[in-house]
């Protein structure tokens, strides 16, 4: 009798947990203010509409592709939707780690009926990638340490005489070598042509070499805001949303240098190897989360530009600060006077090669 | 001998048996076997766990450093057709190879494996990734043969000898390419040669990892020895307090301690602020103590110090104070008594602490990453980069194999020179 009850309760328990597991959806993202903005703009409304679904936030987007690959090899993919930058989405697609989608049939059209492929336009850089935001890597500087003329040109970063002090740059070649070439007299449209040659890489590293001793190299986007707040560096590069939080939310004496900001994209991918039900649910979520209104809603919480053309007019005020968000977007005409577009194909091909040279240069 | 003895004394049986008639030798062996089995059964869960969760994954990961099935599996016919082609001829392969390629690529595209092959070969020859990606999109539009010109039309990369040489070079099931990259070498037409100087990094990093690990171990000995001595010789009450002060940081998260060093050491940090306040350094001349080797050495010495102090302490605790007293009563001064009598007795503790500190520090990752800047990073930072960022797991595995071999080599050398029996943990 006792045994029977025990077995029964175990069976019921197992059923209950399997039912609960079936409703969990794991979404991988970057954590911090970014995940919070997604939670408010996408996850909460989605869970309100779909009572049975429980969204779990996983904050390991930084090494998502490596983990996805390991999961796929182990034959047990536990993630449903993954937030990835476009370059990583491209690689996941190459490696067969993400499913391919048809934007027009699987994503929502704009409210006026424009198909998704037109609404997203050029931002659909890979068939596996569903764009979410446009962000930029750009510079912030300490307003109290740059004298009467604050920097307004990307080449001021390389000008140690006018702006003495340390700089923060990312510990990888991407963006840094482009900026170096721009400030070494290479025309914007020739940057990748020059960079495709060994001499071009040498030229870029030589230009970076002029400030090498004054650079603190960062690996995570949160480091530059901290270094700026501590006064460790005078000027430093990071993602524009991080600088927005530093300036507007934490009220630090920091200004934005938008010149030659590098546009990049972040969005969703859906792993391959999900069961049909999980995949259908992931697709349903992504369709909802990349709708015109949802993308515009996310911009209430963080200063990244929505990836849809139809979302831009809907961007309003910050949810808690009450300031207009449009002037803080990287895509705002005032900020985007001189921008630089990241070349995905080029970096997919040359990243390892240039990175080896860059790291060898750094280490010595 | 026994036989002779047995026949001489005239006992009935030639072999000793137990009471039930089984030869004693066999019976003993059986009992011993049973005992061994029982012991094995007792440790079986742990053994199985270690094999499945530790040895097997590591072996699998290390095997990737030579494994290279992908080219053969994705382009089987092309690989066969390429056998007759000589890269040194300076000509790209002929039509039969392109015909095989067209067939292989169509199958690969339907299975979506062509881009994986592209990213694999891109580690060896930049540009191949996009060559395969583009060709995959257009391969269905190929018209009737000949294919050669059509492929070059799709992507000019098919017309270069280097790309074909790369495909041929990596077409075997196993490769030494990852290991060559891991020691800054590459295979050229003239055989194995050094990579261009601007791309050499790994041997340099191995050297630096070794040099910094030795420095950290030595500073651990210098700082840990006096503390261990105090711990072993102070009265119980104060030594207990001291012990807690040693163990408290040991129990604190490694990340917390590393971040704390950041706050202390940075240019606008606590130490620099204090030095400026006392006037020892000027505001413009604040010391750079972090994001370089100094930062790595300071933070890692602090983190590894307990691994030196604890073995030293447990060895010192067993040294009888009568030895030093005896030396002094025989006329030795303090220094001679310490150096000739006490210190030699502590060498097993120094040995144990050093080997612990050295082996732990040679594989350190997170602390150099956070405080090492560019001049204080270790080889493990590059391994981590290849595992989680560039996804070149083969190269990461090759570097890992070399690191493991170096650690084992040091262990062996240590055994030869000091003797592992002389190491004491207490």
C-alpha cells in the first residue's frame, strides 16, 4: 500500500514536472540593463498573452555560439531563443547551429502592411538572423578633463598632445583598426580594401602603436563606463547604450563623441535541433518580439535604435527618466553625421588572421 | 626446493592443499582476487564517475587537436581527384577536380555542411569561408560542364593555387596543422617553416606563462615562509587568529579578490591616492600597477599564497623544537641553527607548496584576464579565446595538449631532482 502510494506520487510528480518543463522557454541574452529592457518590452507582454509559457533568462550571450556548438554535439539543446550580434549569427548559420527563416512568411508585417523583408531592409544580413536593434560602438569622454574644446573628431582619440591621458579600447582588432586607418589618411570607402592587404594591417597597427602605451584594453562592455567613472581613462569606446546609462542615469560628467561611430546589429537566432513544438513556440515568440510596437517599446528602456523602419516614429520617452529618447539614438540625424558600417563578410573571412596579428602586436 | 624438501621428509602430497582439497596456491589467489574485486566494487562508482565525467571529455577534447575528418567527409570525390594534382606546379587543378567539386558541393549544400567546411578551412587560409558560402548559394545555378570557368566566375578564389593547396593539405583524416600553428610554425612548399614574425605569439606566451609562474611561486615562498613559521611557533591563541586570517581570503571567491585588487591598484585607486596624499608620488606620476605584469604577479601571489602557507605550516609543525635547541647548545648561533638545522627540515614543505603554486598558476585564466592588461596575460587566455570566441577548437586543443605535456614534464623533472617522496603535505 505504502509502496503503491509512493510510486503513484512519484509518477504524478514526474508528470507534473514534465508538464512544467514543456512550458519553460529559455532565452539567452546579455544581462544587465539590456536584458531588463527585453524583459519589460518583450517577455512580460508575451507571458501575459500566453499564460502557459514561462520565460527563463540566461545571461550567457557572450559565449553563446561556443556553448550552442557544444550543446549540438552533445545532442541536447536547452536554449530556445538566443540573442546574438550579427557577426555571431552569421557564424552560427555557417556552422549549422541556427535555423533559417523566411522573413515575409515567418515575421510580422509592419502595421501598414509592408512586408517584414522591406521593413528590416538591409539589416537582414543572414537568413538565420532576425534583427532587433541597431547599436553603435562609439566614444565617451570625461567632460571635466578635456579642457575647453571637447573632442568632436574620431582622430582626437589618437591625439595625445591635445587630449593627454589614457584611452580605453576594446581588446580586439575589429573597429580599432578601422578607426586607425581613417585617422591615417585612408578614405572611408577604401578602409576594407586597404585592410585586406598585409601592409594595410601593418599600417593600422602602426597608427594604433602611436597611442599603445596610453591604452587600457577592455574585454567586456561594462569596463569602459567604470573606467570613465573612476577617472582611470579620459576617453574610451563602448556601446552607446552603456554610455547613455552612465550619462543620463548615473549623471557622470561624461560626453558622447559620435564621430565615426560603428553601426552594428543585434538580434535573435533560433537554435537547430529543437523539437517541433519548441521550435514553433520559439518562432511565435520571435514573431511577437520583433513586431513594430515591441521594438519601439524596447527603446523606452535603453538607447538602442529599433531595427524596423516602421518602429522609428513610435519611439517615445524613457520609461522612468521621462526624457525624449530619439536624440540619444545612434541613428538620430545629429548623431549619425559621420557613421561607419561594420563589414560582416570581411570580418567573417579575416577575423582570425587579423586577430592573430593584433594579439601578437599587443603581447609584445 | 620445496619439492625436494617434501620428498625428503616423505609427506604424502606434493602440493600443499587446503582442507577441502584445493591447492593452497589457487585458494589463496582466489581469496586475493575476491578481495580485489570487493575493493574495486567499492571504488567503482567514483571510478566510473571520473572516467565518464573527467577523463573521457578531456580525451575527447584533446583528440580534436589532430582530428580532421571534415574535408574528406564533405568533399569525398574532390579529395580523391586532387591526389594527382601537385600544388608546386603553379597551376590550378584541371576539369576533373572541378567536376568532382560540383557534385560534392551540391550534396554538401543540401546537407548544409559546406559553410562548416568553409569556416574550418578559413582558419588556415583567410577568405575561404566566404568562398564556400557564396558558392553554396550559386551552385544550383551551375550549367553543363565544363565547370572550371563557371566556378571561377562564382568566386575568384577557386582560381588561386593557395586555396586549392590548402584544401589538399588538409584533406587527410588527421592533421598536424593545429600543432604546427600552436608552436608558430606552418607548412610551406619548402616544408615546415616559422610563421612570419608578426604572427608569432604562442611560443612567446608559453615562455611568459612559465616565467611569470616561476616569479609568482618564488614570491609565494618569500612571503609564505615567515607566516608559516609564525603559525607553527606562536602560542595557540595568536596562531589560531593568524590561521583564520590566512584561511579567510582562501574561502573568499576568486573573482571578489581579483576585483578588490583592481580597486586597490588602479591609478585612481586606494594605494595611489594614499601615496599622493603622503606626497611620495606626484599626482601626475601615479604608479601603474595594474593591467600589466605587476598586476598579475601581485594578484596571483595573493590568491596562491594559502597553497604555499598550508603545506609549509603542516611540515613545520612536525619539526621538533629540540633540534634547534640541541644545535644551539652545541654552540650554533641563531642563523646557523636555522640555516643548518631548521631550514633543511622544511624543504619537503617548500617542495609541496612550490609544485602546487606552480602547477596552479601555469593554468590560471581569470585573474590574468582581469588584471593582466596585455603584458600580463597567460597562454590559457589564448586557449579560452579559441574555445569560446574564434571557435577554433582544434588549435585550442593543441595548445591544451602542449600545456598538459609541459606540466607533466615539470612534474617528472621535479620527481627526478627533488623526488616526489620528499614532498609532504603534513
